[in-house]
């Protein structure tokens, strides 16, 4: 995580601050400060497989793919991850959907980019086919310095493979990087601009590939900017409250996808 602000700077500072020597110096100082922060790491003891809901209820296989968001970096308990909170919402159901026996797994890897999804898709399709796949990706694509269209193309290919296998796919696009408190302005604003460009490219690719898009930045960014408690101690990864905000934003689309899989 320590290299993220630096890569975001390389990706956007040249175009946004060209010729502004003072601005570049300010960015460089903020970059060093951000690199010095202690960032959350994956919890090795965090189980990536569990089940929720009554065993007598119709089964639902839910798999998460993507980066640190898909494995819950920033929290210690599976129930606090976005996957765990989504699984609980799906298991409890509603009058319309009923309860489900949710079989949750994750093949996500912290630090992944969209080009890493091909391997994750292959892993997710081993054994019993999942009913619904939730993909959370984009932060490290935005930080890589590559054009958003290239990253979006890899994402689109992954969605297309999953859909061809009969899996319903919901993609949470790049979150609002401008809400990260691990970076000070104007680096934070640069990160937000880069993230929004990535999210727009992702949305086009996912829709064309037959997936469903949830714009996490548009739907939850204001909450993250207003409430520091939505981030864990590093000011970058979500806290349990932050993952809950994401889970509730994703839930309508995931619930609809689950109903389609019956």
C-alpha cells in the first residue's frame, strides 16, 4: 500500500500540474508523508469461506473477486467484510426474496489489478459454479499509470468469461479515492479525478460484457468524505462501517442477480 500515493502521482500529476513547480514540490512532500503511513495488511487468519442462513433455505453460491476490498483488508472479522455483510443481507432476505443459505467464498488478492482477474476467474470456476460473482477492482488500476481503457478491457474480459459460464456478475467500480484521508490535498483531489476516470471506463466495459454496474464512488463517496469512521486506522481501507456502506450499496443489484440465478 505504501507505493499507492506515489503511483497515483505519476499517473496524474504530469497532466494536471505540468509547469507548476511549486505544485509539484507540494505533491512530492505529500507523497512522502503518505508513504510513511502504516497501512493495513490482509489478516492471515481471516477465513475466506463460510456459510450463512438456514441450511433448509435455497442455496446461493456467492464469490468475491478483486483487490483488498474483496478480502476485507482493514477489518479482522469475516462478518465485517463487504462479503460477510452481503452474505448476511442475502441470508436474511426479505418478504420478496425469502431466506437463502449463502455459501460465501473469495478469490480476491490484495493489490490486484484488472489484469489479475483472469487467474481469479479460473479459480472461482473450479468445482461448483458460483451463482453470483461480485467484483471489486479499480484502485490499483487507477494507481498504475496505465490508461483506464486498458484496465477496463481486462475487466470486461473477466465479466464476459463469468457470464459465459452462467454466473450473474455485479461489479463495484473504483471507489472514491478522493475520500482517502491517507493523502492530503491536492494529492487527494488528483486521486479522486483519476479514480472517476477509471470508474467511467469500467462501467462501459462491464455493461457491454453483460454485467451489472454499481458506481461505488457515486453512491457512497459522499458518506466516506463526511465520516472518517468509514475508514480504518490507515485512512485508506474501509472500516467495518465503511464495508457496511458498500454492502448496502451493492445489495439491491446482488439480490436481483441472486433471484435471476434461481
